[in-house]
C-alpha cells in the first residue's frame, strides 16, 4: 500500500514490459537521497533488467543513499501472459513460449559488485527485506515463487472461470498444480481462521 509521501510508477495498462528497473534507476537519479524499490517478474528481468543492473553498478556510488532494491519474482514462467491465456481465452499453458530458463539473479548481482539475496522459503522473506533495506549498496532480492498460484482479482466473471476450467481440462501441463494452489488460495480467502481466546 502506498502511504502519504511515497511515490510510485506502474507500467501503463500492464501491457508494457520491462519498466520496473529503468523506472527505479530514474527515480534514484531524481531522488538520490531516497530508497527506490522495483518489483519485477523474471521475464522482465531477463528482457532488460539484467542489463540495467550494469547501469546501477556504474552509478550507485554517486547517490547520497545507495539503496535501490530490485525484487525479482522468479517462477520461470511468463506468468501474466500464462494466466491471461488461461482466463481470457481458455487456452492451456504453451510451455514452448511461456517457460523461462532459470537465471541466478542474486548471484549475478554479487558478480557485478551489488548485493544479492535469494529467498526460497516464505518464512525467510521478512528477514531478507530487513537485510535489503539496511544494505550499503543496491540489492537484487531474488524470490522463488510458485507459478501455479493464480493471481485472483477481487471479482471473477463467470466467463473467466469457465475459460480457466477449459484451459485446465484441455491439456494444461500445470493443471493439477494450479487446482491445488487455487484451492489453497480460495480457502485462505473464504474459510475463517480459528481464533485463539
């Protein structure tokens, strides 16, 4: 959530890709005394984010506050498009165009003089953010995520639910995983948690 005094940019209409890292670099040049944070998917990071880390490595020591955090959601899938195909068109995931090669984002950051932090367990995320926010240089925070967890909007149209089911029933390679993840997500949302008194 954005709070008073915070500034943010979002790629226009969610149709443009690869903006996060360049936007964060621009923010650091405009406000070098502030922390800048970019949250990007691994597809965008492979598209141009990795190359822009070289730009960060070149300029970060000029900033009065060197903290710039790039959080990479690494699920080895062009996930927004995968889910769009499932929900809007009813098409199963097409692995040839949707699967991404794994890339060591945090290790690459370390190789070029930045800080790299890799998170593989959700319990470690809070501590990783603390380390990133207290670092003495820019950080790549690589977070391994599950591509099968559906990005459920607040309101789902009947047509979208039907298209999603059609995709799963017509050969989606991750059908079982997405059904399990969907059930867990719906359960968290709609089944009240037991309260201790």
